[in-house]
C-alpha cells in the first residue's frame, strides 16, 4: 500500500522509525521514504496548520498516487476520555462557521454558514485492531489555551482532543474518496498552562504516537 504520513512538526515526524528510510530531495515538504510492514510510506513534515498540511497532502497524493492518508503527532486533551494516546476515529473542524454576537455556530466546511448548526464529523477508516481508545479530534488554526473554549468544543462537537491539522486532511481525503487515519498523543489540557506543557511533553508524546503508528501500519 502507498501511504502518505503527515506530521506538522519535525519532532513528530522524527519520532517515527527514527533514522529509517531515505530523505528525498523534492523541495517542500521535507519527506522521508520508508518501507514498513510491506508498505511504501512517504513521511512528510508539513508545518503547522490546516493549509500547510492539506497543501502537502495534495502535492504528495499527486506525486505518489497515495492510497491512504495518515496523520501522526500531538494534540491537546479536551474531554474526560481516559488515556494519553488515541486512534482518531472521527474528525471535525472547529473554526468554520458563523461568528454571532452571542456564540460561534459550527457548520461543515464549505457549507453555507447559516441556519441551524449542523456538523457531521469525517469518519476514519476502521481500526484494524490497534487497541487504543477511539477519540474524536477537532482541528482549527488556533492553539487552544482556554479551558472555557475547550469545554465548548466538547459540548458543541463532542470532541475529545484538539489539533491544528487532522480534520483538514480528513476533508481532503473525503473529496478524493481516500481512506484516512490518525494517531495523536496528548501534551496538554487545552488550558492556560498549555504552552508550557506542550513544550515539556512534546518529545515523549511524539514518541508515543509514532510507536502506535508503527504498530498500526504493521496491521494493515
């Protein structure tokens, strides 16, 4: 299988099969080509945010005729779900919608942002038996350091964890009828301590996610 594996940060990408594979000289994004479990993997470091990761997904999908898109790395924890490393069963964007005086109303990306709130998460491919807790991830172009907004994301979107990329990859995958999957390990609780916690826990969380992703790909 031809797999595009996307990570926003160097630390997240470098944690996956450290030192393995061959670095390609293809310009942006930085890519390491790896064979693992009989699969060909193009592991890309894309930079932070929805535009960066989706642009990278589009370029690499075109270049390598990908059959599966995957994300790996870190996230903030929103809900009371148990665990610190998750299979991303569902993904939804939290920053598309209508900013009203009294609230932010969420809609599916690309839909008219009017009328009753209506958000349907993107569903990942079935879990092949990894054994991690399943989570709903919400993504947007903002680092969440607000416990009140974190509670809103849980209540409005039934989200468990938050990042800045995965739901955009899921949207791209749906447009092209591609399966997608993701694994994220948590660094922080999306509150006023998140910036410090993120930096303190980045390397360990990146490794947890990468090891789980190595196991997941071996199961495919």
